């Protein structure tokens, strides 16, 4: 066991505070990672505040982890000491179900994936995330960060990047396709970059025009305010795909009206409250209302390589660990452009 410093929420809705946690000893196929940067995802806040249901405390959040390998188990073949690596939203799965065997570990049906934090591992121990100095992870749930990406801007790709890349690829965003990214936050800004790099015609749908210059700079071709009723009249029947990164309830019927025949509205934002739907909104036009999780390990590596090839990471604001609670409040008030990243040397 190794004792490391971390930031944890001691109970639901409590401020995070500095503490120590125990990491397991390195086993045969484990990698010990010295964490250098950890992104702050909105889902961290949902879970610390039990917005998605009962949680495990104390909780060390963080599933956007970038660092350097400092030790490997005797059976490890994929990584060596000194390698630049990342860990995303899962650290294990059953490995035996059809989804795991197909590289869809995020949809594991043999008990579900083991979350990087707020979960229980196969030994019955709680998992602790990336707001910490070190983490021990099985090599099969670690990805390599290409040399073309600095670790600070790579960290958010382990959630925000793959959460947008996976559905954009699955629903064939690319040349000749009109794609709308709903919401211009931590996920949305990555959706814009990735959809543009895939070759799609990209439109941002945001509450206001406040971030228009940013959206166009990141690769959007068009930018509309959803607070303007004319937007829904003008864009009716326009899109092949709408990717919603919004974690608040939406008027789904209004947004489904913006799809072409056979278009898809895909949710990656996860509101805490149920949403209503008139089924005629999908029946008319044979439209699809769908959801998407993260990506499997292989697809996450593909996403990192894609981002490095196209020369971009996340747009970040680097903070010290003593500013985590302030950052949470700023995320809730949409006051970040576009992802807080913790310099874990300050823990």
C-alpha cells in the first residue's frame, strides 16, 4: 500500500479538503502513475453532490487523469517507466461479456464498468480518482498520451474528448454532414473541435451569443442563440446530427424539430431530472433520440491519436488544488473557458 495526498469530499455536498488515501500495492499487471494533471468534469460535481443518486464517501473525484508511469508490475507489457499515460472514466470491467470483448468496456454487461471513483473494485474496496498525487491502474485500462499533446491539455480528453468523439464517429459526422453541438462548455468545445476536424459542417447552439467568437475560432461554421425563438424557425429540419452536451432539462420537442428526416439527437449531457417528450417528435421524420457514454479503451486511444494528429487538446484554465471548491462554483455558473485542470503538484 502507498499513502498519497489527495483532495476528497468527506460527505455529500461538503467542500473538498486535503487528506490522504491508500493506493494498493502494484500487482502483476498494474501501472503506478504519478499524476501530473487532473481535469474537473461537471460529472464530478454531480457525484460529489449526489445529484445522480447515493454516492460513496469520502470521495476523491477525477477521471481526466494525465501523468507519467513510475512503476510497472512484472507482467506489464504495454508500458514502461517514464511513459506518458492517461486514465479516463473506468479502471476495470468484467472483460468477459460481449461488449467487453468488442472493445465496448464502457457498456459492460457483466456487472458494469468500474468507475475511476465513486465505485467499488473487485476486491470490494472503493475507488478513488485523480485529484491525487498517484494512482494504480491495470495496464489494460490505461492509454498512451501521444508526444504531440502536452499533458495539461490532454487530461480533459480522457472524458470530454472521448465523450464527444465516440458519438460523432458512431453517427458518422464528416464531410457532407450538418452537425450541431448544443452547449459550449467543457464537452461542447471539444465537440466543436472534433466535428470540425472530422470534416462536418458545424453549428453551435448556445444560450447566448456570448461565446460566438470562441466557437468560430474553435472550428464552428455557424453560431446561434437558443434563447432567440427565431433560431428554431430558421433552423427547422437542418441537421443530420445534434450532439447535446447540456446537463439541464431541455425542451426535446423543440430540438428534435431541427433534425432532418432520419436525423439523430444524441445526449451526452446527463440532467439530474427526468425530461418530457411528445413521441410525435420522433415519429414524424423517423428521427432518433439517443444517448452515448464514453468510449472503450481502444477508441479512447484512437481519439487521443486523432487529436494529436490534428494538433489540438482542450482549452484549459490551470488551477492549484486549493482552488477546487472555487472552480466547482464557477463551473456551475458557466464561468470557465473551457475546462479547469488541476496542477496536482500543488496537492
